[in-house]
């Protein structure tokens, strides 16, 4: 799990770091002091959680949070400020939490424990596998073995492709998207879900659409709809 902390105040940053270090397992912590730095790190790393000061030297935290939505980034935002009135604005924009300054250690610990619960809920365990039922029983595969998932328009079945095999899944494409999003998967078409780790190339095709080429199946390009191109490039490009 990646966590980005954005504030100009070193003391605030250190208090958050201490709480996160105590409560959250398997995390990578990134830091920024300005809105500009924050956006650059967000686009490059797409963290799951963002601690965001409402007052920054080059803009407000609310402006950064709004830009994140426009970029289709998925971070859950924790806004931080000295005015309790900002909590109302944070609620309206559906922030994960509003952290009032000066920080209280027990509140920081509680918030960090909530983040850890979210990490576990999203499948942070390295041994978690996807179950695939068939007439012989249940097969289990690691998410990182999956190259892509597709839905057949004619019979509505969903297929899962790895380097070694193809599986028919009882899950819908939407259910698999919900399960696999935290494992570097992204919807690129109404019928396709791809593992971003396997992407090798993106080439223009027709009328604003693209073909996506994946390691392990370079001879089977995946269509990318116009509506998904921008989000895909933000996810994979530095």
C-alpha cells in the first residue's frame, strides 16, 4: 500500500509517519510539501491514501483533491486543517477522513488503524488467490498470473487468461474488476480488464481508439475505448 503525505509542516509529517509506522503493515510512504509535488507523485505512484493539508503555498488541498478526481486517480483523501468548518467541505467531497490540527495521538492511531483495515479488506495478503470453479473442483491462481480478462458478447461468459491457460469464470467482469483493482488491474473497454504489469505497447487503431499489446499475448491486441485512453495513460506513464 502506498501512502502520500502532503504538508509543509515537518512536525505534522513526522506525527503522521509515526502513527502509520505503528499501525499499517506493508506500506510505502511518500512525502510532498506543495500541490505541484503532490500531483506529480500522484500521477507517478497512484497511492491508495493521501494525507492532504487544506492550506498549501501553491494552492488549497481542496483544489488538489478535485484535480485528482479529474485525473481518475483512486486515492482516498484525508484532509487536514486547523478549522473545524473545513470538515463540512470534506464531508461534501466524500473525503475518507478530516484530521483536525493540532493532531491528537489517539486520533492519529485510530485513523491509521482504519487505513490498515482498508488495506486488509482490499487483499493486502500476499497469499490471497482467485478461486476458479470448474467441474473438477476449484483452481486457485495468483492475481499477478493473470494477463487479462474478457467478456464474450455472444454467450456472456467471462474468460481469464494467463500465460499457461484460459479459464472460464463464474464471476461477472464487474465482480472481477472489484476484486482485482488493488492488484494493478484496469478496465480499458466495456469487455476487457487488463493487468497493467504486462503492458508492452499502445498503438492508435481507429477513430480515437487504440490497441493494447500485452506481454505473453502480443499477437492478440486488446481494444482500448476512447473513454479509457486518458485514464490508462495516467496509470502507466511516469
